[in-house]
């Protein structure tokens, strides 16, 4: 029970990030989503420095993140297919991505579990949240009346069912490997990996979707992903383990927040015990 309660902040952030990402995908091209997501490593590098025991990023890493940001600015300046509301949703998504990245890394650091168990726990705890949201948004009522989100008759074709099954299968796989990556890398490095691995999605986007950006926008996204290749993970500060940070900043002990010593199976973290 204690572990479940400890994972609740992670679950809340995970679901908020998932929902905000879906909102973005409904109103903007995939490239817009990637461009804004690419700005999260900058904010997370600051969180890593302040709370996760990491040193400040090296000059090479700063240049890489500057290239990522420059690509995002280049893309937005030439983006003519996204409405203003899309940028609002993107801003919400970036904010939630930063919060979720920090909370996820901290939760993984504090609770010693394998990746399968973490993935199962997060998805299981997300079920009640999903049910509540389906009731609040009217989706449950639409399904009850046999209608989709647009008010049309709900049809379960083979293509849709196959897409749903594949989505669930790859979603579980992505969850497990994401937990593995988050356990092994810093929050900033995870964000860089998440940005750069969108290259395949960008290629597929040109062939299966009609809603994609111009060739110039695609070039900006390529600059973003190319810059991410040169990012180097910040090293741990002397005396830090990465799992039990002793300081908030290099000169401020964590005991200032009243964090108590570790107990068996639980490590200190950003959220305390």
C-alpha cells in the first residue's frame, strides 16, 4: 500500500502528460509536437543540477541543447499549419513533461523495483483515473450510446481493432523500456533520447498521415534531432550517487527540507519519503 501511495504523484503526472500529448496531436502536426517536446531537456538539465546530484551541463551539451532550441524556433517561425490553440496545448505539454520527467526519475530512485513491476503498477493505478476522465469528458456516455467522439455511429472494424491491439502491445513495450532507460540515465538524457527517437516517427509521418509540416519544417526537426546526438550526460557531483542526492544545490543540504534517513527498500528523493 505504501508503494502504491508513493507512485500516485508519478501516475498523476503520467496521465496529465499523456492527456496533454493527445490534445496536441489532435490540433497540430507531428512536427509541432516534436519541436516543442525538444525544449524539455533544457528545463530538465536544471532540475538534474538542483535536485538529482548532477553537475551543470558541459559546453558541448549546452551547444547541443542550444541547437535543439534553435531548431524549435526555426520550426515555429515557419509553421503555418498550427493554430494558436495548438501552441497553448504545446506549452501545457512541455510543462507537464518537465514535471513528469523529474517526478518519474525521483520515484524510480526511491523504490527498488524491476521495470516490469513499475510499468504494471503505473498502468494499473492509471485505470481509475482513466475511468473518471471518461465520465467527465462524456466519452463513457458516447460509448454507451454507440457513438464516437464526433457523434457518428461507433464501428469496430478490423482495421481499428488491429490498430488498438498494436497500440496496447507497443505501449506496454515502450513503458517497460522507458522504465529501464529512466533507471539507467538522468532525466535530461531521457528527454534527449525521447526527442531523437522521433526520427522514425517523422519518416513514417510523411507516408501515412496527411497532417504534416512543410519541407522546411521537417528540416528544422532534423536539426533538432541531429543536435541531440551531441548531448553528453552530466556527471554526478563528487559524493553523489544519483540515487540518494544529499544536496538541493551544491551548497544547500537536503536536510533543509526535513528529509529523514533512508529506510529499507526506500531511498531519499525529491518528494521526500
